[in-house]
C-alpha cells in the first residue's frame, strides 16, 4: 500500500496552526522536517524557527517527527509531553536537547551537546553517540541512555520527585564531578572503551551528594570521590536496578553488557546533609 504524501505546509494549515516555512513532508503519521536549510545569506535555520515547526507538528496527529540535518539548533524537543510521540534527530543538536521533557521520546542518531535533558520530568532520551557536559541537570524523572561518553558534571542536582526516579546510563566514560549534589535517582557508567588500568570516571565523583547512587563498571579509587561521597556495598536491590537499566540499554543499542556485578563500584552519600554546620548562621 502506497503511503499518501503531502506537504507539511498543507497539513499544518489544515490543522489551523499557522503558516510554515520549513520544507517538510508528511508520510502517514510521520512528519519529516529538514533542519539544514539556509536562507539567502547562507545562515542555517534558526533554532526558534525549527522549534516552532516542531511545536506545530506536535499539534497534528503525527506520532513521529523526523528531523534531518540538524546543525546545532538548541532546545530541540523541549517540554514535549505527548507520551505517544517520538522525535528522531539526525545530525548534531545543540544545548538543552529535551529540556523540561515531560513524557515524549527523543532519539539522537549522532552526538548531543551540553545540558541534554535539563530538568526533564519524564520521558526518554536515547543518544547513539556522546552527550557532553551537564547532561541530566536537575532531572527529576525519565531516563537518558547514552551509547558513548559524557563530559563534566553529568547528573548534577538530579533528584527524585514523588514516585519518579530519574536514571542516566552511560555506555562509555564520564569526566569530573559526576553526580555532583545528587539528591536522588541513578547514574550507571558501563565504561566501554576505557583503556587498561584507567578509570571510566574522573575526579570529585558525587561531591556534595545527599541521595541517589552512582554505579560504575570499572576501577574507582578513593581519591576520585568528592566530599560527602563514600563507597557502598552493591546490594540485591542495586543488581535488580542494574539488570533493568542494562537490559534497556542493550535493547536501545543492540549490544551486550557483561553481567558481572562484582565489577561494579557503588558511590553513595555519606549523609543526607553533607554541608550541615558549614553555613553562616547570621540572620539577614
């Protein structure tokens, strides 16, 4: 059966959501948008324009939005809340991919830049490459799966909210200040690509953390821990959580992860108030 195609302009006009300027095509319940167009001066498509097109597409009945040729546009998919919606990103999205995400799924076939999943509430972000600094900032729900490496301060200020527990699974390595000020949720580092004798994580892991946990497959030394973080025993609850998260990771990236739980190091908070007594008591 041949799928009916029509222009994106026709579809959004039919849904009374305004005129558009993006070259897009509708195929069934999928909208394809090209993000690599340039204006008469050679400027790439501005992120405001691209995100306006995404929001208009969301207002239709489509279940899948495919973005082709993304060139660093920021805030792609931010605040998307339809749980039946998937946004595919082909190219390299800019900062704040999926910021405030609240139910939708975003899948990136390439690398992501800084602040991926900033303050996300629910939903999924799957990155088939690397995702750099401050990924998962203040996330309070949802899941981020990264096939490759991450940068600095990943998982900073993650927290649990109600019954919602955020999780980040990193296939490769993470740099300094992983899980800084972490208050809830889980960060898992699988360490693929780590060279022999090296650690898959940097220094000051869990600095100031007062909740949640970090599980690292590979060598972690005491001098790598930040203030307020300690090593803990990997419990049965931890292995059950690892099994669930790793299975999801394997399904997303079609790869196998060894199930030797003895290879994992657990970093957890020493106290729920790591800086108690260090504040200035002077009343203002």
